[in-house]
C-alpha cells in the first residue's frame, strides 16, 4: 500500500542515453518537463527524452532543484563549478524553463566576470 507522502518517480533520458529516476516534486520545477508529461503521460513506464541535456548537466540540475526545494542555499553548489559547467547549466535552465536556476547561473557569471580582466572575458565569450 502506498503512502500519501510517497513521491512519484519520473524517468528522464539524457542526450547521452542515461536514464535518471527523479522524484516528481523535484523535477516539476521545470515547465518544459511538466508540458512533456502532459503529452507523453506520467505512468512509470514513460521515459522523458531530454535531447539537449547531457547526463552530467542533468545530474547537476537534479541536485540544484533538490537543494532549492529543501531551502538549502545553492551558493556552495556553484563554488566548485567551472565557467563551462555554469554556462551549460544556464543554457539548460532555458531549455527546461527553470527560472530560478537561470537566475542563479547568470548572477554567478556576473559575479565571476567582475573579478576577471576584460581580455579574459572577451576571450571566454568570443567577443
């Protein structure tokens, strides 16, 4: 018998064909995934393909969402990430439509840019 507190699991497939089983309450922060679930269904056998998100990035998105829902500050989450990973997370936030994730990644990029020389920023972003 299932408990009322039991969370439903959503199966996500990354672009590199890895399957992730994620609590529905965590991943429902994504408007894109909500919409896909409406069209594909949400039974246990459905696997939602995320063709633009690799497994490394998807794992980080899941971790970020879990922290966010648990009201854990995600400042330490981004401290150890390099700029390429942060950019992937920002682009993924657009694709998955997770506003808060995108906001934090943009803020992190801006904070780091303030500490860099103009030449370094131009080189990194190909200006």
